[in-house]
C-alpha cells in the first residue's frame, strides 16, 4: 500500500511539473497539485489509523 501511495505522489508531481512547464497546460498543473494533496492527505489519515 505504501508503494502505491509513493507511486501516485510521484505521478501527480510529474503532472504538475509538466503543466507548469507548458503554459498551455496550466490546468494539468492544477489537477496534479490537487491530486498530490489529496493522495498525501489520504495516506496520512490511513497511516495514522494503522498506528492505533
């Protein structure tokens, strides 16, 4: 599960970088940032729940 989370975070980060690099794809950067933040938040919540 942790490997999947890391792969998704890297994928979303790459999408954000590509979106910022190509000005016409700014929407791609926004989607990448939103997905990165969402995946990180879900990962933190699940890891916190497993510790208990």
